[in-house]
């Protein structure tokens, strides 16, 4: 199937002549059409943006505190112990 027949949507963008010149030059360097270059760049940025939303960024101090809490956690409170026991009773298979 020819590549052109797969496309189903159209996108238009207005830009300054300077921006278009940069896009044309970059597309030429990659041996692509401007359209292919823009679509690929936009898709890459979209994936990166979506991925970054899922990341949690911590300061060095917060990273240290997180690591310490994982490696040496505080003891469980009695209410936390009861909650764990209730959870186990509800989720463990019955004989």
C-alpha cells in the first residue's frame, strides 16, 4: 500500500518565513519533506511530553529522604497494622 494512502488527517500551521526557512533546512538535512519533518518532530515531542508527565522529579534532599524511608522505614502504627490485617483477610483466598 502506498504510504500516501495511509494518511487520514490534515494539519495546517501558520509561521513566519524565518521559521519555515529553518524547518526547510532541517528537513533537507534529514532528506525529508518539510511535512514529514514537522510531523516526525511533533510526534517525538508529543511522546516526550506525555512521558515526562509520568515522571516524578525530586530535589536531591527529597531523593535522600525517600531513599532513607525505603531503606529504614518508620515502624507501623497500630492502625496501620490493623489495616494490613483487614486487607489480608479481604484479599487472601479462602480454603
